[in-house]
C-alpha cells in the first residue's frame, strides 16, 4: 500500500534544497542496461503526449533507505541523497508540488505503468528488462553489489564462502533470484552459487533479520549497504568483495513521456556536474566519504553515461 506524503514545493523547501550548493537491482552482466539513444529525435515524437510534469508530481520513493531517503516518523521530514535530488528537480523544473509515495521495490514498474506515479527515485537500477516497460533518465549514481554481515562475523570474505549461508535480499530488486528472468537467475546463481536466498519486503527487514542472527548476510548494492552502516554500528560491508558490474541508478518515468524524460536527463547532467552531488553525498554518507577519498570516482557516473542510458526509444 502506497503511503502518500504531500509536500508543496514551498520557498523554504526550495531554499533547503539549494543549501547544498554552499559550500544511494542484476548487474549489467545479469540483464543490465544497454545504452539507449538520447540525442536524436525519436520517430515517436509526433505521438508525444502532453507533459506529465506540468502540475503536481507524484514521486515513488523508499522511506527507509538510509543515505538515500529516510522519513522521520514524528516530523514527517525527509532526508537523504535522493530526497535532495527530488527537491533539486522540483525547483529546477518548477513542479507545482510534489507528493512522495513509499513503494516497495517490486512495485516500481507498476506505479509508473498505472500512472499513480509520474517519477520513481528509489535506488532504481537501469536494466534492459525494466526499460521494456518504463523509461529512465540517468544515471545519477553508480555502485557495485556486495554483502553486509554482522561486524564480528569473519566467516564470509569471498563469494565462495557464501556456500551454505542464508543471504537476504528484497523482492523485485536486481538481487531477487525468484522474480528475475531465467537468464538473470542463471547469472545470479553463478555469482553466489551455493547460497540460500531469503526474501523480504524491504532492506530494513533484511538488516533486522541479520542483526537478530536469522540470516548470515544481506545482498544488494554496496551504497545501500553503507547506508545501513551509517545507522548501525554492529554491521559492516565485506571489504574487497564486489559482485558484478556497476549498478546505475536512474529516475524512472512513465513510458512515452519522451520530452519530459529528456528534460529530467538534462537536469541530472547539471546535478552531477555541480557541487550539489558532492555535498549531498558527504552529508548523507559521511563515514563512507571520510573513508574513501575517491568517492566521486567510485559512485558518481560520467555525463556520457547520462547521454548513453537516458530516454531510450527502443
């Protein structure tokens, strides 16, 4: 069930978004993205529908994704890298208002297909399978996949050491072996060949199961896992263990809104080439930024990636 939080784009909200200038699922080998066509007009341009972003915009997000978007249950205040990005898009594209809706990973395509959300900004990896149903602008973030374990557990230091272990991931994510297509399942079986997979609705549930000792590891994108490290001091990301190629996070948008998609892509180019990207990362992943002096090289995509993967007309 989607839980809407209506947020008019007030002057105060815009000012908060702008303070950042002062100064967070298969990899590409497992059904990942192929470059789209971003610069040449599509043959479907003549059928372009009116802008879906002309009025208030419904945005699908994740409320409990540390580092990317977290909602305070008492104040209803949102904070996170993707919250900063949403506010930036709202200000720059002059949305009349925004309604944030909490959605599970498995429903991201559904809300776009059904029109209950115009955009999805929710650690949404660009893949060919998803691009068949919806469109993407981006990426605005990149990360490898990895494993989160209890801090005292040293039994897992490689993919092979997951044999016989129970690994938790989320339904509908790029790590979900059950809902993935056969080719993707085959690739994921190769990545963690002997591990048992336990599915939960969201990553907070997985981390809770890990901390309680009910599973041995949580498997997803490293940036998402580092977000939970910022929150809990009894878990850690397995160092030196990177699974697959980078995951590229894009803004999901309804299929057929090509002009809106290109407008969003243009604003993403501005976001990642300005100080906003760097300051937002530092604000919401402070431990990771302090530990990794090259965090921009590791987590910020190139502008050429935005050109290549945005608004495919396939």
